[in-house]
C-alpha cells in the first residue's frame, strides 16, 4: 500500500462518555499507530483545567476552548495533515471550523470527517455560516451513503470511508438451545437523549410483554431523559422487567450483547450508528427505525427489520416476528455477520489512506 502519510493530527472526542464518535476516534488513533503513523491526538472534550472551571456555566467553554486552540496552532506546524471528526450544531462551530481556519493559516491540509446524523437540518438552518469553512477543507470524508447524499445536495464531493467495527471485541457467541424460550433478553444501547426516542422502545417492549410475559429489557446508557424514562417504566408496570444500567464502557457493552436475544433502536435522527454494527457483529438480531442513514447500513428483512419512527406498535410487531420465529432470527444473525466485512479495518484502511495520499499530493502547501 502506498502510504505517504507518517504524521497526522487527529481531532475528536474521546471516552468517556462512550459514544459512537468518541469510540471511533480512539479506535482510529490506535489503528493508525499500528500502521506506523504518528498520531497527535487532540481531544475536543478534554477535562477542564482547573477542574472547578467545569462548574462555571457560561464561562467553562472558554477554559476548554482556549487550550484547544493553542494546541491546534502548535501541532499544525508539526503534522502533515489534520483529520477532524466533525459533527452538527455547536460542535461544528466550536471545534471543527477552528481546525479548518487554523490549518489554512498554518498551511496544513485538513480533512473533514463529517459524522452528524442531523446534517440536513443543520445545513438548512446554518449553511450561510458553515459554507466558508467547508469551502476551505481539502477533502470531506463521510461514513455513509446517507451523508454523501446530503453533501451532494449542497454541491460538495465526498469520500465514503465507513465506520470501523472491532471484530476482536464484538464477536458472535456460540448459540446453545435455551432452556426457556419464553424469557428473551432485549437490549437498548443508546444514550438517554431525545433524538434516540427510548420512550418508543420502552412502549414497544411493553407490547412484547403482553405476548411474552418473561421478556426482559436492559437499557444501557445515560442522559437527560433518565428520570422521564424511569417514570414511564413505572406507569407501564414494567419495574421488574426493565433494568437501567447507566453508562457502561465498551467491554461491558460487548458482554451485554453476548447475553442478548434482540437489540432495538428507536432513534429519530441517525447516520451510521456503531451500536447497530456492534449488535450485528455479536450475532444479535436488530429491530430499528428507518431514521437517516440506517437504511444505508442494513437491509430490511435481511440484516435487520426496519420500522417507521415513533411507531411503538410497528416496533412491537417486528420484535415479535424475530422472537417468535427462530428461523428468521437465525437468518438475520447469519446475514448480519456476513455484512460486516466492509467495516473491518482491513477494508477501511485502503480507502482512508487513499484520501490521505490524494490530499497530500494536491496540497499547495
């Protein structure tokens, strides 16, 4: 492989919390290092220094932003290129756009790796402010056909480089005959935020309980909707069947999938959720909404079952199809595992290094 890149600045969030972008940033840094690329990792969610600054609402952003900008400026003079993990909303304005402008001033090529599932609505509202920065990026990388389509609508060429799944950490367990097929374990592995609509997932599970009384649900994640979701569980009389684990790390997530019979995802906005890839790699059938880029990630009826957003009845019906039809569940399990080859590092790294090479070859700096 022709690999001209030896030293890059990688900008993005790191765990905790264990979100998709943070996990991908950490994983990419590790994989690039194993390819003998020196990585200067610049964390956008670095701890506040001093720690008490994090308690000062309104001013705390400055305590994170000023050291961040200083480090960007310093490292821009050392690396061959910047690779920034970018998202929608304020994260774009505070963390991604400054990378582009500092890179321009320091004559350093920059690759924008845009990953925000809310890209279309963000562009519709704020494109006047986004465009000047995007125009100065040397390349735009997206992880899915969905985001490629959004950027096409605004006249930007993109390179598709998928998310990476770690098949050493997430692997399918050996299936054994269950002693009690009436006690399926269902999992949700999304943060407790409005865009993930975990309330619909819980209502859908309530419908499953009407047919399979022994079913249980584990909700792994944390967020501002925790109190509301706990109240919903109480209202539906599901206290003995639903467990909230709070935020758990990657190793615990992998263990959770090993115990699961079904993973459900009720998100309203999404791009290419790594949680679905992790479930597929673990041999767990998936029922999900058809939000955003998810139909580009899985094939309805083959690697997952897709349902409309905010429709707990449709999600319940799809869940029962999987749980009550072992042949369908096994087909989905087998197809899901087979679909993951294009998300392994062996497949992804060629695409990524091609982008690095093209950017360095055309760089005017």
